[in-house]
């Protein structure tokens, strides 16, 4: 149990979070709020 606790509370490497932010900003995927939006995009 102690090992799990230490993993959860470990500090995150700032370079890692910077890279995640870059990936998120460069995201080219199409995002939908709900299934209706999805259907309108692909079915009509």
C-alpha cells in the first residue's frame, strides 16, 4: 500500500507536462460534444 501512495504523490517532471501541453495544442483530431454532433458530421 505504501508504494501506491508514493507513486500517486510523486512530483511530475515539468518537461513531461510541457510536452503534453504541446501535444494538446497541436491536436488535429475532430472533437464532438455529443453523439448528435458526431452523427451530423459523418452521416449527413
